C-alpha cells in the first residue's frame, strides 16, 4: 500500500534520513521505533508532505506522492495524527472532529464517521461541547485520533501517541489503536518510543537509528533480536 | 456547520446600527460629527484588518498601504479622467486585491514575527513609492480634490452624508466578516490561527485560505481608502500610508478583541473619541499626552483582559450566569 524506497531528507544542510526504506501493507499495523532524534517524526512528516525528500521514491497505492502538497496527500488517503496532539484548544471537541473531515469525500459521510468515532471513544461524545483544551491528556489523544479518523483515511499515521501520558492512559490509547485496526480495518503506521507496546501492537516493526533503518521484520522475530533487547528493552 | 445556531445572530447587528442611526440625528455639532465619522471609519478599517489579522491570525502591519492604494486609485481616476468615485471603488478593489495576492504569495511562507515584519516593509515600500512617483501621485505635496458636492462625486454638502456613508462602509465590512466567520472557511481560518501545522496535517489548504482572507481584507481596506480621500479631500503619502496608521488598525482590534466580530468596533469606539477629545482638550498644553494614555489603555487591557475588552465582557457574563444557576 505504502512503499518508501531509499529516501534522503535534510533540514537545510543537515541530512537527517539516509536511504530509509519501509513498506506498509493494507490492514496491518506497522511500527516505526527508535530513540529520540532517530528520524521517526521526520519520516512521517515526509510521507505526509510537510517535508520533501531530496532523493528516493514514495508511492501510495501505486501513485508517486513524494513532493505532493499535504492537502493532496490527505485527499489520497494518508492522514497524520501529529505528535503532541496539536488540537485546536479554543474549539469544542465536536468542532475539532468536524475540522478533520476536510476533503469533499470525507465531508459527505461525516455524520456516519462521527458515530463511529463516538463508538470507539464514548468519552468524546460526553465531552463533545467542551473546549478541547480542557480535556485531559488521554482524552486529547483520543480526540486527535478521532479527528484523524474523520478524514476517512486509508492509512493513519500516529506519531508518539503515548507522549506525556501516564502508563494507564497510554495503555488505554494503545488499546484503542488496536480497536481501530480491528473494527474499521484501518491500516496504521505507528511511530513510537515505547518499544514494548509497539512490539505487542504491530505485526511488523522498523527500527531507526541515526536516520537509518537498522532492523526490520515481524515483531515476533524482533523480540528475540539481541541488539533490540539490549538497546531498547534493557534485557 | 450544523451545530451553529443561526437564530438571533443578526440581532446585535440590527440593534447596533439602530443606535448609530439615532446618534446621527442627535449629533449636530461639526466636531462631534467628525469624531463620529472617524470612529465609524476606523471601526470599519480595523474590522477589515481583523479578517486577516484576527480570523487568520496573520499579523499584518501594512494595511495602510491598501488604504493608500484605494485612495490614490479613486482620486487619480477622478482628477485625471473624471471617473466617478463609485467606479473608483471597483477599480480600487481590483488593484488592492491583485496587489495583496501578489504580496501574500511570498510573505505567507514566513511565520509569526517574520510575516509581520515583511508586511511592515511592504507598507513602507508602498509609502515611499507614493512619495517618489511624483508624476503620478504629486509626491509629498499630495493631491487635493476640489469640493463639488453631489452623490455621484461622493461628496456631501452636509457632514451627515459622510456619517451615512461611513455607516454603510462599516455595515458592509461587518456583514462580510460575520459571513466569513460563520462559514466553513471561517473554521479553517480559525484552525490555521490556532495551529497552522495541525491544520495542514488535516489537509487544509492553508495557503489558499490565508490568501482568501488577505484578498478580502485588502479589498475592504481599499474601499475605506476611497471614502477617506473623498471625506478629507486631500491625500498625501505620509498622512495616508504611514505605518503608524497600520498599527492603529491593529491596536484597535487587539484592545477590543482580536478575531471577534465586534472587537475592532469596540476598540474604535473607545480609542477614537478618546484620542480626538484629548487632542482637542489638551491641545498645546500636553502635546503627545494622548499617546501616553493610549499606551496605558493598551497595557491595562493586555494585563486585565488579554483577549480584549469583548472577551472580558464574555467572562463577566459567564460568571453572572454561573451565580444565577
């Protein structure tokens, strides 16, 4: 579904990604894991069009999307739930969700999508008239996920969803991501520092270090990998 | 969007203009009429600025340039070719819209302070052009319009004619503003103001909506410029396109309530009469004192009610409702 081949990405003079390749197939959860400054966020910012690769190819369902504008890429069906949630704090939860349905196709079916979102996250229905800024961290994350779903994506990219959440809240959010994948059949690209959860949720993982993919494969196999165990799981 | 309650929305607008019309009958003194006209005019200009500065959150400090473009376009057409200022208004809108589209494209790539500085530079460049393009604008000597009162010339024997014209200008700006605010585009602009990256990541075409806000805002400011020229009957670059004037549009909106429909109007109603009265009363004794008081108001508002006077009022209403409930 999504295929990235040997992309290089730079911020000005500094090259951050070196020959990064990864792929995501329809219906699966794929995790992109790595430490701070490994290039995870850069990778998905490049996929969603906020950054342009200097070399390499990104194709989505056969279309080359490298260099397209963000709004075009969203139209094609790739939506990012950005790191730090980035809700519109002075707008209500409902308004935040509605803003997610930007493309004409998504706008047409937004009433049904909102119902699905409320089924996944009943708390959002309760809070729908509240200002998004007044929600707790976990609720805000749910609102951000819900807003992402409102765009009717084919691929949902979730950046650092557990950032700043208590372990219990993080668990709830991770479980809801699994729920989204199961009930709606949503393809998800998860970007995480929490390696434990990533290995549990995702079928396959890519490990980024210093802007390079150093490991990849099915989560079950990676769990046994000595480098991963030592560097990320403290074993 | 369906959750918007449409009912009762136009009531404040109708009530406000009813009061303004009543005032226009009460105020007969020439000095007070002048203040009244200036207040309506600045309320309109600040509301026009608010579309790009408030709704879209792009702090433009060059709006006097659009006012200047409007004033010079209509004045030159009138003086050199005898074109009625009514047609001049249309020409002013077209030119201001084109200039703002041209200037927005590169400057919207900048963010925050850098955007504000680029608009400040744009305003100054336009003023300097007006100053040195003597063949067209008569430079710093300025252009004066001979007073030939008639509706076709947009000049009125009685000052009250200008009162009504300023009122219509403000009404048009407010109606367009409220339409934008309540439209889907208004929500997108709001999203852009709150968090541009988040808005982009949702697929909102942020450049397009910012451009839209900027073009509408500039066009309305140009209409204000035409009015100004045919009221004062004299235009010159420093009186019309000084950056201090741009900043005044901005300050009124900030004091009243940035990004709210009525904020700029409230700001103008407070600031204009105050500074005009003080200028008249203090006169030679306290030269520049009105600016000190102006500054004090700004400081007090920012500390006490950072969202502007309108938001302070909303907070009080909310508290009263809580006590009642």
